[in-house]
């Protein structure tokens, strides 16, 4: 019934969200930025789940696009944190690598649902 639980992309999104949340637990980042990053990383995972429950390709595609957009939002926030010195280059690059892989998978899912 909940087919998204078997999706590799869902597992990767969940792992990305977990990494972000773990990073935030050990950071001294202001609350609004923490909250935005937390919500954006969770949105990646949630939109994959919600999209998988939609009946039309167009509707599923829309949720997968939102999921991918949230990845871009996460990287933008992390880039700002890197500029501020709140995250190191190595950790930032690791987040970018994971996000890039996730983004590519979701992009293929979106293309497969193109009308």
C-alpha cells in the first residue's frame, strides 16, 4: 500500500534528512535558519511519499518537482552557512555530493513522468 517505503530514492531522501537534522543538533545556527533547513530537508522526503500516492502522472510529477526544488533550497541554505563559517568546506561538499545524487534520481523520475 505504501509503495514509497520500498523506493531507493525515498531511503536516500530519508538519510539526507537525517544527516541534516543531526548536523543541526550540533550546530549554533540561528533558529529561523535551522527551521528553514529542517523543513526543506524534510520536504524532500515528504514530497516523494506524497507524490507516490497520486493517481495521475501529472500530479506525481508535480510533487517530485517540489521534492527536487527542496534539495536546491537545502544547498542554498548550506552555502550561506558555509559563507558564515557555520559549516566547513568538507562537510558542505559531502552534503552537496549526497544532494546531487538525490537530485539526479528525482530528475529521472520527473522525466519519466513527462507528458
